[in-house]
C-alpha cells in the first residue's frame, strides 16, 4: 500500500510539494510562496532598501525565473502604481530573448505593471552581436558578457535617472551574491566585495541606488516556484556564450558541492558577511565621489579619465559599418 503524501510542516493541513534542505521543512505551495515573500520583506525592512508602498521603483528584469519571481513578490509587497519594469534587448542574434521579452510583457501586464524595452541599437547604434564581432576583429580580448554587462548597466541607470525612479531593483539571488563575493575575494578586490553589502553607499549623484530583494533566496527556490506556478520560462541559451568555463562557473561548482553537504551554507556565508563587514562598509561613506568620464560625463572608476562604455565605443568605431554614438534611447512598449 502506497504511503500518503506528507503534509506541510508549516500549515499542517495541505499536501507538501517542496522540501527546503536549509530548514528541513516540507511545504505546500501556498506556504512556500508565503515563505519567499516574507523572507524578501524581512530583507527589505532589515536594510531599509525602500519604503514599501511609497518608493518609485524600477525593476530591471530579463524575463527569466529570477525576474518573474522578483516581479511576483514585489507586486505583493509594493504598490504596483509606483513600479515599472525595464528590460534591455541586447541583440545577441538568432532572435534570442525576443520570445522571453514578450512573455515578460504578458506576465507583468497580469499585475498591472508596464514593461519598457530599450535596445543596444537604440542606445549605442549597434547590436551586441555586431559589437562582439568587431571586438574579435580588433583583437580586444573582451568577452561578450563584459560588453553586454557594461552597456546593460549603463542603460538601466540612464533610464532610471531620466524617469525619476528612486531605486532600481535587480533579480540577483543568493547564489549570485555568494559567487560574486568569492570572486572578489579571489581577485583581492576589497571595494568590490564591500559594495555587495546592502548598506554600501552610492558614490555618485548620477547613479540611481540599486537593491537586490532576492539576495537571501536560493536559485533553486526561484526555479521551483516558477515550475510549481506554471510560469513560462526561456529555454534558449545566449548564442554568444563561449565554451570556456569562467571563474564564476568554477566557483559555482565548488559552492554547490558545499551547499549539498551542508544545507544552508550559502545563507550562512552571506549572513556572516552582512554582519562582520558592516564596520568596513561604513568606511566607504568617507570615500570621495566617483569621477566623471571626460567624454560622456557619466560616473567612472577611480583613476580613470574615460569610462568603460566610451572605451568600447572608441575601440570598435572603425570596425563597424555604422557610427557608434551614445544616443538618447527611445523606449518601446
């Protein structure tokens, strides 16, 4: 005789559909959803990420499982009339992300939230595939992800500043945060490590402060929630990703093995970081404001006269058939 399905350890009445290794609990779908929402709420309130129901918030989303989870959670915690979604279309080739963007629009519309789309072509005059091809011809040694991430961050900040948003929320999860933490440790980048802290200051008036409400939510949890809720998810990988394993990929593999052996390991790492690094984070408040790029006037790193975006434009301009310029994007809904 088959044994009965276990009941939820939280409500004690519904059938459990998920097991949380880091808590040892079996949860029904309703309790699993509520657990994620409440953990995000606690993280927001703990660090004062935003004023729930009041802050003008821009969600910078791609349309994947983490993005949909963030939108789903924030639609329950925040005023949707004070939220908007921005997605950046890079143009990696082969129609990659076009279906994903349409799905994101439908998903956001179900919560009454608008989605704006800004493309690389709108902003810089060329798609990512063109930029990558030109970078290879110029033998710059710059990876596609570096070009993509640099331009994506610039566009998100530009759009948020232009439209008066007070905060930008990204869908980085717990796995992302701990991987980035260890990458900075291995590179000896103390400032980069400290900037991961939710209380790290924004060192330029031209940078809209960013928050990461999902930073204590496991990636497997966003994947499980998407599956159990029946959300449509992308199945295509970016065609510009190379076969060479990155530093992040190596770190991810090690961290996943540690989490498997010691459930809750990633959470403990980030909790300890938040607590122990707080005194050092406070030192960042005494640092000078970031310098501005001599060409475009946007913030750049200390010791740099020209920002990374302008460096990319200058290096690739002669390799492309059309001019590269920092244009004023015209978002399309």
